[in-house]
């Protein structure tokens, strides 16, 4: 059987080119397969899904006074439990964990092992893989956040958000900006260890500026000002505003949008297969 | 059988090297881009050049592969083989020259060849937790008209391991899966890069059979290897690349013939027969030289020296043990480069595999 296939390549070329140009064939299968593989990695799943919940519950029970109502705090904090003020921080932690540890390490590992190189020989475009993982991680973070809020509400006396749409919007914009930052690392890091090192270098300062150790009213004003310019700090502040105050956190929303608009195209541009 | 190599039909000694192995300065004309049978080439590389900084990996490579051929790119490690195929596949931007796959230009538009080209790369892994069946199903989903994963698993003896995760596969199984993934898009052209490196001899032979099975499905195969015996065993035609330049091109038999058309045999005789045998041998027209090598007599002659010697001795009722000494592509490499072939492949075959001697009785 010597090929009817290669007899008239010139004739076949234009038709094929049009089809090949799409490059999105199998995106659904790719996303589902990657999600299934992630579930086979119990360590990662546990960390990504449960860490915010464990953090919130842990802080609530381990630190004395967290469950008591703050009476001496200035508005808007007065009348809230300390742990309630900590909820936006826990949600920001959920975002940062996936954006700065899970995602960059995953991509760098793929690059290191030639998984991306092999993929580059197929019609699937790099954006397909990025898209699949953004979707998977988005779902992961949202589930993790919901779980933290749900468990938090059951265990502690949490306040209902004053403006739910601002909280949700800030959370999603926070995800976008942090994922853009994480994707920038993911696009370049040649080794899993490099990605991990860079991710961790950013992770802890970002958590610090987001109020991990100085939530709500405890955070010094200077620190709050600096934090407002980082994506994670802005996300926490914006969610805090939406949860406990009235008004729109314009400055924080703009900060997150700018980070996203700058970093995401940069990440896509700098993406390398090998 | 004692015949070392099939005699290429109608080929005259010396013509082989002229076919496609033009040195870099030669103009690239129709002769280097069309096959002997005149069919449009499935793969065409003309004057390819690629440098990494000051290090020129590919200086000048030209070749043309006809539809349905198994075509080899042979050369020592670091000769520029992988860079050549990476440029061909559109995975790397070339500095100069043109490449075509089925008339398409992978350099200008890499996406244009993805549906018709399958590539098996060195050291390309998969997610460790992905099973064989999952990998094939996933990669099949990327293509417009993929092959049937189940059929491919059968072809590559992967069906028993379909539920096994990639991280738990043996080297041979990984390699077979890698080939399957290169074929899952139903490509018309497949590039296989160093596909038997790291395999044990038995797995290598099994893989060779697979490559032939794949070709029998109508796939044009570009085989990249640093194993001489692999190229000799599998390739219809091949180029030898050294330091980024094509130094020889042709079929294995043509190449070997072109270096030295003489045949060498070794005879082992009863001591009392030797004097008579020597007398007969030196009188034969097809015999060029007779030397004694220990207990054996080495006879050098024309292509017909084997039947001539056996027949003449049989007429005198002398029946020797006959062993033909075969020449190999390694001799070709030494001849064209003036250097010995550097076996740096970590798990390469021993040198005796390459320059093999075939045992056999002379009747």
C-alpha cells in the first residue's frame, strides 16, 4: 500500500492549511484529561483545595481572641469577630497558593521533561494548554474559596458580605492578576526548581502585604499603602471593602486590572516550549 | 546465506556518491531534489543552515525523500541531525535554506504541517500519571482525522499496558508509546529521532520491525540515528552527516559499494588441502589477492569471488568452511571523513555489531 496520501500534496495543501490553522481541536479533551490527572495527585489537590479552609479554621482556633467580637476597633471593624476580618486574607491565600506555587511548577515540570516540546509537534496551540490550566486552576481556587467561606460560616460567626458583587468581582480580578503573574513565571522557568524558587520568593512577601500576619485593623498604614499596589494586597483590600464597608474600592480594582493587562500578554509573548 | 549485501540492480561502482551527496559548493539542481523514479518528494531540504551563536550546528544539508521511503539521517552525536529535523518540523527557525514537507513550508507556517507530520522527539516525556490509553486518546483529539488509538496500541504491542501510567512504563514501552503518539494523527510523514537509544538489543530489533510495519501503512519515514547497523538495516536511502554537512548519500548498498567494490572471504581448510587450494585460488580470474591469516586463508576479489571460489574448490573436492567479511557503513564513514566513527552513544551496540561477520557454510 503505497499511499494515495502523498500523491498530490499541492492540491491538498490549501484545504489542510485552513483546518490546521484552527489549532483548538481537542481543547475539551485536554482540559478534562489534565483535570483528571490533577486529581490523581492527592497532595496537590489537598493543598490547593483545603489550605485556605485549614488556614482560616486554624487561625480561628489557634490564636486567642480571634473568635471574640472586637469592641475597641475603629469603624468599620467594630462589632466584627477578628476571624471574620481574616476571611479576605484566607481567600487571597487560596489565590496566591495556586497562582505562585501550583501553576508555575506544573508548567516548568512539563517544560523540563519535554512534555511541552512533544505537544508543540501537534496541532494544539500553546494557548490551548495555558487556557486549559487557567480553567482548571480557576475552578480549583473558586472551590477552595467557597469551601473556606462555607466551613468558616459553620464554625465561626462570620458577617455576610455588605456588597457581594464587589467581593466576587474583586476576587475574580485578584485571580486574573495573580494568575497573570504566575503565568509569567510559568512561561519562562526552565526547571521545576527554578519555578518553585521564584514562586516562593514572591509568595511570602505577597502574603505579608496582603495581611496574612497583620489582618484588618492591625496592619500599619504604610504597609497598607504599599500593599494596595500589589495584586494580592489590592485583592484583599478590595474584598475587605466589599465585605465590611460601603463604597467601591476603585484604586485597588484599577491596580489589579493594570497588573493583568501588563502581565498576561507578556506571559503569552514570552512563553517558550523548551 | 553468505552473501554480505544484496547487489544493487544496475548500479556501477562509484556512481552512488554522486547521487545526492553533493558537497556544499555544488549548485543545488533538480538532481538533488527529485528521486530516481521522478515522484514529487515528500520531504525536501535544500542548503539548510542553523547556528547557535558562533557554533554552527548545521552548515549545509540538502536531501530529498520520496513518498513511502524509509530515509536515514546518520551521523555521530553532535553532527547536526536533531537540529536538522527540528528545523524541518518547524520547531526551530533556520538561518538559511529551505525545507518542505509535502510541498508545505514548515519554517514560514509551522501550523501547516502539524496535521500531516508526526514527530517522535528524543527525551520528550508525558505526565507521569497519564496512562497509555489516555495519552493516545488525548493526542488523537488534537487532529482532524486521527488514527484509531486501539489499532495503534495493537500495532505497537501496547494493548496489554493500556491502563499503565507513563511513569511506570519500561524504556521500550515508553519508546513504543512515543512512536504511537507520533503516528496517532495519521501522518503522511513521520520523523523518528534516535528511537532505539537506550533500548536493549532485543527491543531494538523489535522496534526495527515496527518501523517497517509503519512504512507498510504508507507513511514516509525520516529516521534519525547514530547507529550504523540501524541505518543499514532499515533505510532505503540515507545521508551521512558529519559536522553539519552531508558527506555521503545513497542506499546503504550503494554507499558501501562505492567505497570498495571488492569482496573478502575467509576459508578454513584441512591442513593437507591447503597447498592444492592455494594453487586453485591464485589461478582464478575473480580473485585479486590471497593472504594467510592464522589458520584461515583470506581471499579478496570481485563480486563474483564467492561462487567462483566455492565452485572451483568443489570441483577439486575441497569443501572449506567459508566466512564472508562484510563491509559496513562504518567503512563508508571512515572513507569519506578520514576519521573513525565515534561511538559515543551510551548504550550503543558493540563495534563487532557494526562490522559484522556472517558465518555460513559454503554450500
